[in-house]
C-alpha cells in the first residue's frame, strides 16, 4: 500500500481537493479523499506531499517518439516508408527505439503515456501505438497496440510523391489513393466477415481493424478543406471512425467539427514551420475549439517540438491563448485518454484507475517546473526529483 497525503489533488474530472489523500493498492488507486485516511503504517509507504500539486500522468496524443530521433542520422529515422503511398500493413512497434533519450525526458516531465507511430509521407502510413515512456522493451511498454491507422492529406504526401513523379502529386491524387485503398479494405472486410475465403493480405488486415471499428483513422490534415475531404471520404462514404491530427485550420470549421463529433489532436502550436499549411497556427485555437464543443487534445508531434517542451506549450495555451489552467489540463489528461480509448484506466485521479501520478511543487506550466515525484502503475520511480 502507498498513501500520498496533504496533496493538492487535481483530479481533473472531480475538481481540486485541498490537503487531499490518495491511497494506492498495487497498480490502482483505491481511495481518493479530502480527509486523512487511517492506514496500517507497518504495511503502507507514506509520502507527505506537504501541499504539492498532484496530477494524473500527462498524455501526448500524437508523437513520433522512438521512430524519429531528436538527435541522430537518417539511418535512425524509421517513421516513413516512402516507397508506396499506401502502406497500411506497417507497424510502428517494429521501428520504435525505447533507448531514445527522449523517452527519459518525457517521463521526467510527467508524460508517462504517448501515442507514437508513422510519419505523414504516405497517404496511408501504418499502425500506431499507445505506450508508456518508461522501460526498455517495447513489448512491455504497450498500453494499446494498434491504436490507430495513420493517414495524411495535404502538403506532405504531395511533396514526397511529386519528387518521384507518381501519384499523388495533387490533392485529387491523395483522395484517389485514400478512397481506392478503403474500397479494397471494405471489400476484404465484408468477405471475411461473411465467412468467404480471402487470400491473406497484411495491408488489408490493418484496414479490417478500421472497418471493424477497433481503431480509428488518424488523419494528418492542416488545411480546412483537407479536413473536410478526409471526413467526407472516411466518415460519410465509408462510415469509419476519424480523429484529425494537427488541425491547424480546425478553428475555422469548429462548428462543423462539433456537429460531426470528430475530435482534434491539435498542434504542435510551438512549431515555427516553413510550411504554408501551418501559418494559421495560434495559441487561441484550442479555446475556440473547446468553446464550440469539439473534443481537443494537445500534441508536440515530437521531435518537431521536443516533448520536453510539452508543458511550456500547454502553459502558452492556458495563458497566452486564454483557455485557463483547468481547461488546458484536460487537453493533456482526460481528453487525450478519451480520444485514445484508454480513459477507463488513465486521464484522471479516480478510484479504480491506474496509479500513474505526477507531483509538482509549483504550477507545472511554469518554465521553472520539474516533476518532483512520478509514480508508474503505483510504483514510485522518481521521488524528490531523483530516481529511487
């Protein structure tokens, strides 16, 4: 047993508890209380938080952690198989390097969970994964695999395949590749569901998961018209689950996104990019989307913005973008957990949830902040700023 007492507990979903207590048994939270808890001292480790701020683990809902290094060579970059515009059979788990030092940086910042996977060079890039940031064997770090199928619209696939003088070189070409691949996937899915014999196809097996609604299409799209095209094809023509990634222009069509009930994983907002698509970036976009009723999470797109700056980005959204502390906190905890489909275990401090917790002695959005204590599945990994 482990008891954290005298903490300012930011539950996210049930308000803030001053001088709160959190009792942990095994990997899970057993009790959350605004009163002192009686425990067997001989069987319980006590952490006296002394007014420090306690949060659920932060979650980065879109990165390329482990597939593209923050520092390295071309030989270390394994997120884009740019030899065919449609490669749904690829699996991010096969290219993730857990020894990338950015994992340690993420964990020490309080980001114990990330979604990571393929880049946006292809129209359909492969299966992504939701994972822990602490460990050294990828298979033991998995939370959900696969967690989504990467797709991309706009500049990136156009630029990649224009240089190869093959489709897609236009937005029409991108839509054609996307639509055609989904038709093949639908045909494969329906035959297999009906018990008909099909020749095994690894690409189609990935699409089977999408058509079976086990995972969503995670669609890279910045420009408003690309977002609408992605939803038109994926949701309206094929009835598939869609999550928009980046969504730089999403605030322009926020009422449409709210009506469509399509979540947006927004960012990176700190990015200073030469791309035409990212010029409308603004720290006020999250507030506009939230007020319109869109489910929003923040991303770093690591290594585009290092995950070590994730909390600084969140702070700018909270204060420069005027969203406020509590609403911004949701964008890096419960909202990404819900979008990733892991909110039954993560994203808030509630009884029964996994005890992934992080403690700070000041506002975590401050540039001076550093995680004081980090718990992973009920185990204290960092205490007093040092690994135990």
